[in-house]
C-alpha cells in the first residue's frame, strides 16, 4: 500500500507518517505551496520523514485547496479518514458528496476512534430519514473503530 496524506507534522498524520516511515512504508505527502518557505526546499509544517528515503512530497498550487484535494485522491483505490480538524472534514465531505452523486466509486471509511465521527454518521442517518439522500448512508461512508479494522474492511471491499 501507499499512504497518501497531508504530510502533517502533528496529530494523527504525524504518527501515521512516523509509523509508515519506521516500517519502510511508501508515503506521499501533499502540501499547499503556502507552506513552502521562501521558495526553498524547507517545508514548514511537513513531517520530517519526507526528507528521507522512499517518500515523495507533492506541492499543490492555487489560491484555494482544490488542487491539493485532487492530488490527495489521484490514483487512489480507497480513502481512509482518521480523526482530524476542519481540513479533514472538508476533504471527507467533498469526497462523500462526490461518491454520493457518482463522480467516483472509491470506498470511504472513517476511523471512528472513541466515536469521533459519530456526529457525521448521525447527520447521514438524519438526511436519509428526511429523504435528502440519493443513496443509503452505508454506501456513502463506512465507519470502523480502529485503523486496522478500516484497512481490513477496505481490503475486503476491493
């Protein structure tokens, strides 16, 4: 597997990148040019693992996040969403919407540690109950309690 992510140096991304690096995994980080310091090769906010070994760091351009989001999923077979903040939520909902209306068919699984994504599940259930969805919530997003279970689900799905 190749892990493509936002190249973060904190939170879940930090530990995921460090774990992949420590186990010689393939990692592609995608950051926005806003975080390139003075046009140099020094990336503010990118995890230090991207300066070593079998790692690639892609730089998205533009005055918004659309190019970055495109690069994050380009060539992906599936999407695993770890707990995160507003950037993660934006990426999650955009891809969930795109799956819902048929722009892609990649499975999306949220790692629902300590019910972190329970409000997202509740929103989907409410929208389904109120007949606001074309597809069933379970088609749009899947939820697993651990990252291991999420990867197992993806592997069975594919």
